[in-house]
């Protein structure tokens, strides 16, 4: 079962037509990832401190299905269909009252927070993401 975070669209995230500006969807995803890490590890920073690994976006693709507007509630569902050696692919489904708004695929690479070099996914992180 995917992790789901609900987010209310702020009017400042909309373009002059009153529709969410497309660049904001990546920020919405980032908010949901931060909340997932809070749920799994206490906070994003706690994951880094406890496991010596950070993650960075390597690639993102988005498909826009329907417009979202200011003050609407969006459900952002995250799951991890692929966990590699040093990277993971996260599937994202953003919906409004069950209607598809946007879906995305984001590939993250795990890195050493001190050096920025790729590092294997720590076992505890792998286990928790596999269950998300």
C-alpha cells in the first residue's frame, strides 16, 4: 500500500488561469517525500544522520492528466516499484477525489552526505522503502 500525503493547493501556486503551474508539482512531490521520511525515520535529517546516506533526484518524468486549482485537496501517493543497488524509482500518483491529476516517476540516487559520491542503499532504508 503506498504512502499518501494530502496537500491543499495554495492560490500562489496557480498560474493566471487559476490552474496549478506545472513546475509546482515537483515541489508537491518533494513535500510528500519529506513527510514519508518523517513517517519512516522521524525526519529527513534523522534518516541522513542515522544511516549516513542522502538521496538526490537523478531523473523525473511527469504526465499531466487533469488541471488542479487553488484550494483543492490533492492526494499524493508514493510507492517504490524498483530498489536498485544505489538508486530507487519512486512512482507518484496525484489525485483529486479519486480523479487522476498527474503521475510521475522519479529516480533517486543515494549519496554519501559528506562527499556526494554514490553509495549503496543502507539495509534499513531499503527495508522501510520496500514496505512503503
